[in-house]
C-alpha cells in the first residue's frame, strides 16, 4: 500500500478513535475534520485518495459538503456515512455521485472492506483476472492443439475474446502479451483447419458444416419471422465479435439477448462477396449465373453491392416468405437521422433491413486519416472508438425506438477485420484485384507456402475474371505488398485493420437475436 491518504469528516470524530487506530495499523494515513468547512480547506491543500463523510453534521451538511467536494475534485471517491436509512437521503447521496455508503454504527471490518472495494478494486480485479487467465491458458492451449470442429473453434474464439476484454481492464501487460501470442497461435492453427475443410463444406454430401454467409438467412433469420411482429435485421458492416461484446451492454439496457450465435464468412471475407452472399442466399458464382445484371466483377466499374435489396427480396421469395419488407443503407449521419423519422412507417413491415457502414468506414479511415490512426492505435482503442460512435449514433436511437415498440431485433455483420503487420510479396498483372488480404487474377507470383490458394475458383463457387484466374488469401496478420515501392507501401498499411483473408476475427461472425425488455 503506497501511503493511501484518507480524510474522515465527522463532527463526533473523537468517538471514532478506535476506528482510526485500526486503519492506521493497516497502513492507511488518516486526516480528520469535524465540519465541512475545514474539510474543504484541507482538500485544497492535500491530495486525498478517498473521503469518509458523515451525512449529519452541523453547519454544512454532509450532502452540501459532498456537492462542494465534487466541484473541487470530481474524481475523488467519497463514502457517505449516515445514521438514517431513509430512501430519499440515499437517493440524494447516490445522485451526487458517492462511491459508496455505510450506515452507523459501523464496525472496523466494514470500513476496511469498503476502502478495499473502492481503493484497491482495480488492483484486486487485475490480480484475480491475471491469475484466472493463467489457469485458463493451459486449457485453451490444449484445445488449440486438438482436432477441433467448427463449433469447438467458435468456443475457443469466444474464450479468447472474453480474456482479451477482461485483461484489457487489468492493464497487466505481461498477461496481455501472453494472450496476444496465444491468439496468434490459435489463428495459425485455425487457418489450417479452415483451409483443410473449406472446399468440402460446399459438397452436397457433407452434412456436417457450419452456417455460412449464403445459408445464414435460411438458418437463423427466417425461423425468427413471426406474423404480426416486426423484425429489424441490422447488419453493421465489419463488426467483429469483440466489438459486438463491447456494445452489447449498451443495447441490453433495452433488449434481452435471446440467442448469440456464430456463423462462418465465406471467402473472400470482403463486402463484395460475403455481404452479397448473405443477402442473396447464394454463393458469388451462383449470383453471377442466376442474376448476371446484379453481379459486378472485380474489374467492372460501379458499386459492388448495389443490388442487395433485390437479392434479399428474391431470397425471401425462394423460401416462400412473401412479406412486406424495407431495405435501407446508412452511409452517413444525415441518412441515419432521416431513418429515425421514417420508423413509424417501417413498423408496418414484417422485415426491415438496415445496413450500417460505420465500422467499415472506420476501418478504412484508420488507414487513410492520421487522426483516426492515432485514436484507434491498437485493438482496445479500436473497440473503444466503436463504442463511442455507437453511444452517440442514430443507430442507438433506432434501437431504443424498436424496443419501445416491442419489435424483434437481430444484429449481425458480413465479415470482420484483422490488424495486419506482416507483408507478403506478390506480383500480378494490371488486372489483379487491389485488396490487401486477397488477390484474384492471372499468373499470381507468390510464395505458395505463405498463402491459401484456390486454383480452381469453381470449387469455391467464386467467379473467374478469365479462364486462368485463381485466388490467393492471406492468413493471420499477413498482407500483400508489391515489390515496386515496397517499403513505402508496407509502412503505409502496416498496423491497419483490413479484411478479405483468413483469421478468426474476419471469419467468425456474430449473429444476435434480441427480444425487447
């Protein structure tokens, strides 16, 4: 304990000497005051770590003193001590941002517990979290080295994200770095699993496969359609599972999480492929063949996801769901605000699809805008920026309205993203695609050990730009870089968040079904 300074304010301080002696023996440094005026003067001179404040004092009352303390030093924790159990006094104290309260008579152990809870909580939580992860580390390591199926990989990823978020609160850099290494190892093994099984998942004879981008509406959304109950299907582009866990507590003020599922994104884990597949219920090659006017190739001009609404409508018809639906893409703040105004009319539809592009734009902006690079410098900052946006976005207002109207809510995405830092050299012709995590084109020159190659795109139901086209995908934290102007290119894109390749973050997609409270 590093000289923790306590100020105890009570007009009967002499009666508390046994408590003061007890705390001094425990290593705390105690200063005392018998009234609010003296206490305020002392606070101006000494940096106290915590204040024990009597509620019932002559002159300035405890609540008056508390209000003045918060004006001087708003961050300092104050423990209110009162003789009264009246609810109104407690509400006033809590509303004035007390850290805790005790009701007289108090015993020394109560006081000690209260101090530890408020002063040492962070340290105790950090130590407990680090200790718990050390115990979990071995078990997770054994799981990673086992022959896991797709459900078991989902469970491992959820565990890794759980510990990532828990250790983030602890600030234990050593444990955080150990987790990073374990997650990197998991991504390496997961990529091998994904590559070994991916093509086989499209075999009609294979009955053991995960829900994929093109089956998720059939598997998860359509069973939730109930006549008479509007459903809002919100697709937040590029929302990773850890980002979902970051915004989940905010949404759960209004909704109860009924189901939290994971599905696997198809390759490439990019909007053009994964999101078109999600809304159409078809693989990219099938879209190209069935709806040639609605599929835009890599080398074609125009928006690659321009016909999602039409594709979604066709999918509903294929499954015999002739229901009223709306489809909205929110690409900027003004459209998000307009959508709020339209909500009363949307309640007439059985399904309302809302695509929100903020997280995807954040990922790209982090690459192109210096200030965003600084604000989202690492994984915790990336999550924090997502949460900050969400808390002040029209999307949250939309979700509140949906809850008020007792409609059902589904939240998902099309792919995630991963922080890249390891360049892989590649050479291609001028028609080679530009994505950093995958390439498609003719005669792609790359070290084949560094990539997952699909020589025959037909086997993965991917369209070909020409007869000899193939696809290559980066794993883990890798990204493609051309030899020309190599150093500048690498330094520009290194440590940015990208998608298109194979990693747990890109592939494992949250699908959340929520009921209003």
